[in-house]
């Protein structure tokens, strides 16, 4: 008998427009009444495995010991199975698809220790029609884990090294001494988290009060502005664009009480170049796509 | 004293934009702290009793023993009361309006065994103003049921046969050997569930790989396309429209990683005709509203 | 040692698009596993402290004994601290920013009895980057309160009278015997709650069946219509605008099965004038912005 768990953290792209998330929780309540479900969110865009993997990675340090269900399907039948991965000395088990969704969180939790294919049908629920893995596989498997079923019973052991890795975009240096970054995430307020930390813009934009240039987006739609390093958006002047270290430790673009994503016309996955400000560029923020077209 | 319950499943059209759902759960927490609320979703469109009844019917097989609150008001004062219905040998009690919302789920759970009007005010909460039944009646009644109050104490017994039935649209045969169906539900991904099962399109579109014609919508806006029976949308070619048996056992229109509802310009309640493909129609999917106008 | 609590009610502007709300609940689950979180809603518009304070005030009578986390940040660094306020003889502790958000609810719960600045870092969580008060301060503080830590241990005692008051707009009399009101809140159905009660329109529009004039909005966009006092919207004729006493005890504009906010082109914060109907105005509802421009 394995360790019993009493918390299931749950992230998905299922949305809350219909009853699917509720059905998953109903199954858990029915099969493992002592287990409590913590919703980490269900508004990952359909098929956006990367967005799901990043949200899970941002959450993992705060997730209690227990099972984590993560359900974001790439929408392409790649023949890869459903899996469960044990991490953190057995404190956590990640349940989901083998499409890279679980990989960044598993890595942050110390790496996969044991992994199984979820190929034991007797631990799944039968469907009245087509399969809905989150309902038919992940929910009952998570409930069984909470009830003390050991990972090894749930399916065939697999080599964790054979699992599909996650894709986290890396920044690169630009020709002009800056960094070519990418928007990883736009939060509720419109702040744009980048895939760079404060060290990536040292020393030219690392200190509070420093100014730099940002080119958001590419091509004709690129927007070029001056940004100011500040401790938080509330200290910016109206309309000024700030570069903050966000609560996850990454650099993020922001404005005071306004959406940086709207102001700069960018969203998750879009390119953002940060570079040192040339002499003469320290005036008020200007918008120019001409400069970019000329490159 | 009746049976005690410890789970309340909760479906409504209240949305999550304001605090109403939270207030219902606060009342339950206050009156029956041992009871756990499972949200089956709150994004049923306002006044859409049919959509609510279908969501409840899709959920009911997964709902744990306990109380079910369902709150979708037709928005017309029809003088019909609030009711509670016992189903499944006492394992479940449905609480909600007598407007057909509860009927399909009750039928799927074996039919109403006992039913009462919720006309005992001493089991309700007083309002500071107008009545909000989900807050003033359903929440406290559900809490009392969880605390062991028997159904019979909550109001006047009524004949379950006198309750308003639900409205589930039935498909009909078309003149040309097909079936005139209706979109019951569009899920988060845009898959369009129809009110037909695989038997309704046998033998011409029942087997995997079979092709058929779909006419989605009516009149000038109708879209005519070829659909392919597949096991799931992930196996479709890009842009191809699939006909799958969905996780609830019904036929659904889908695309690979795209919304069938957007592609075909249909939503819940819209007509969809499926019919055998004539010789010569097996080319790539084409859009034509001319054909329909000519009928 | 203070009193232990087992419920945390939680209101915020965090939205459910990302994992932040889930992370707060994960922290609570980890630190105080016995505590149950009741979500009062997370869709307060970013920076809209007034909307948050009103939602909290509407909820407070229904909230169980325990901790209340309220997180709506004005988005401007005003140097005001994070606070906790004890109310209702110790039955409740409100945790949040000192920006007026908590004030109306605290007043409705009998007023602040003790208050502290949350300036004891050892009760907070460290951040990997910038501070996210709801995650780093409010969540762990709420968990500590549930675990029996007394309010006084959490920080420096402050005078409750020094806290920033809430801003609740008051109606005023109009020149023509009516009342100049404001939309406080638009609910899921589009009903527009006003900041006036039935006494404010007595005797000319207080009785069921009475008719009055409404001017919604200001300037060229103002819409003038006849409204009818009814017990609830379901009794209105199609297209007629009703004035009801809503479930919170305030007057609200509504239509049968339609959105009053859309019909009258108003939202929260917009002006609405109610006034007695002149002779000759009792015809069918008419839309006229001319009349307002002439004032």
C-alpha cells in the first residue's frame, strides 16, 4: 500500500463554461471523499500545452503534498500515453498526458523519480462514448492515489528519461547588446511576463530607475518605447512603461493601472527585444515601427 | 429524522462575475459545516432552462450521493413553486424550480420517488429585499437536508407526475434518408454535440471512416460540408470536419484543434442535418448555401 | 493563543484566467489544512476598489465566522499598509489593503474592534521576486489566524479610526422632485442596482404598480424611459422596464429576460435619475436624449 494523500491540485484547459470540471470533482468526491481539490485554474487556452506547463511550473512551489492533475491536450493524436510521475521523494504525483505539460513542474520539484503509463483499465472509469481522459483516467487515478494505491499498481513502469520534455523558450542576445525575449504570460492586469530575469539585462537595465528600450512584437506592428526599471507598477507615471521583477522572479512589462499587453499589442508567445538606450533616446516614450522595418 | 448528506452538487446560471455563488456556499458552510459543495458550473446562460437541464443530465451519473441544487430561472413568473425531488432510493435530492430544469436528471436517476413544494418558510432565510430563491430557499433547504431534516418536513408533498417535464428535442428523419438533428451543447473547444446517437446514422455514417454530408444552420446562412466519422478529432486532417461519438455517447461535430461551432456558424439550439453522401459528393469539403435555398 | 477559525472567505480582483487564486488556496491548504475556503468571487475589475468594497458589503451578512481575505489593489503606491481588522466580537477578521476596501463590510459587521498593521515578516512568505500581497501576506496571515495565532501577534496595533474609509456614493434630490442616483452594480442578468432604497422614491414610486420616469446616463447618450414598480422582473411585459426592490434591499432597474444595463446603456458608476412622472408621460416607454440635452 502506498502513501495516502488528501489534496489534489487541478489545472486544465476545460474552462468553466460547462460541467466537465465539476464532473471531475464529483468523481473525486465520490471515490475519495477525504480528498480536497485545489483548483489551480481551468482557463488555459485549448491545445496550449506550453501555457499549461508554465502555469503549472509557476504554481508548483506552492502546491501542497498530494496529487496534481494537469489536463491540457495538444489536440493531435500522437499516440503518446497518459502518465503519472512521482516527484519530491514521494510527496507529489503528477497525473496527465505525456506531451510535455508536466515536465517543467516535475523538473522544478526535483525531477521524476518513478513514472508509470496509466494502462491499467481497472483503475479507470468506463465512458458512455468516446474517451475523456481527465474524467475517465486522471480523476479516478488521482482518487486511487489518495486512497493509498501505490503508483506501481496503476500501470507499467517507464523510464522517466523517455518522457516528452517541456518546451521553455530561452532568450538570446541581440546584435546591439540587448536581449531577444518572449512574452511567457499575460496576467489579469495585462502585465507581460518575459522569459528573462534581472541578470539578463545587467548592468544596463538591472538597477531601479534605469531606462532601456523595448521593441514589442515584430514587423510592421512592432512598437518601440522607453521602459523604466521600477520596483512596482504603482510607482510609474501615467502612461509610462515599467520593467519590474514580477512575483515569480522574472522581468515583466507593466503600466500603472493599465494593461501593458494592450498598450504594446503583444500576447503570450510574442517577441520582445530589450536593449540599452542610446544617447538621445531618453526623451518621452515614442512609438515607431519604422525603425524596426529598416533592420 | 432523515438521512444525513455531506455533498451538495451545485449548478446555476448565476455566473462568477459577482458574489452570489459565493454567498450560497457561505450559507451552506455556516448552516452545515460538514457539507462539501461540488460546483457543476455556473455559466448556464441566463433564462436557458434547457441548457441547464442538459448539463445536469450529463452530470448526474457522476454526482455523489447527496443534495443537488440546480438554479436556472426562466425569468417569467409562471406561479410554479420551488420543489425538492427525491431520487435513487433516497441517495439524492434535487432542489430547484419546477420549470423542467430537474426533470431530465431526475428521469436519468430513476425518476422522482417523493416530491415536496418548498413552502415551509421556517426552513428558508429572510431577505432584506426581494426574494433570491437560490440564496433564500435552495441553500438553506440543502443545508437542512445535509443536517438530516427529512424531505417530508420541508413542505407539502406533491405528486411527482404533476411536475413540469423537461424539454429534450428529438431528431426526425429527413426526406432524403438522413436525420434532422439539433445542436444540444457546444463545449469549451467548440465541439457541437447533437441530439443523435450513432444508431441514428446507421448504417450510412456509423462506421469509422464513413463520410456523410452535414448541413449546419438553415436558410441563407446554412453551411454544407462533408464530414468524416472518426474515433477522435485528433485524427482528422487540418480543416476536415469530423463526426465523433463524444464522451457522453452522442454524436458531435468537431475539427482538429479548431472550433466546429465557429467553422459551421452554429450554436446550441441550431439545426444540423446529417445525410448520406450522394455519388460525386466525395470531394473536399465545400461550402454552399445555394443548395439549401433551392430546397 | 487566539481563537481558531475553520473558514476563509475570499474576494479578489485576481480573475480565474491564471493560477493566482489557486496558489492562494494551495498555501492555505498547506498551512492550515483544516480551513475551508469559500470563494466570494474573483472577477472584480482590476483596480476597482469601490466595486470590491460593495461586493464585500453585500456578502458580509452571509459570511460564516472566520477570516475574510479581500484583495483589490488600487494600483497606485500610496504607502498605505496591509491590515487586519477584527469585527463582530472576534467572530471575524478582515485581511486586506488599507485602501477603503474593507471599510463598508467592517462597518456592517459592527465596526472594527481591533486592527493591526501586517508588519511582522515572520508571518509572511518570501517571494522569488516582487511582492504579491495576496500570496505573500494575506494567505499566510489568514492561515495563521485559522491556526489560532492572535491578531495582536501579527503586527503593530493601530487605531481603527485612522483607517481609510470606504467610498459609498450617496443619492441626492433632483430639482424636479426626484432623486439623482448611481448604478452600484450590474448583476449577471444585467439588472442595475441603484444606491437608493424604496424610501428614497416614496411616495411617488414606492408602491407596486406605480410608474416613474428614469433618465439613465448623462449628456447625449442619456436614455429616458418610463419605469414601473413591480415585485419582480418576471411580471413585466416584454420590453417594459421595471423598478424592483432587489435581493439586497436596494432599488434596481430590470427587464423581463433581458439586460437593463444593455437596454439603458449604463454600467456601474453611471448616473440614473428617477423622478415622478408628469401628466401626459404615461404612454409607452420612449427613448429620448433630446430632453436631457435641453436641461
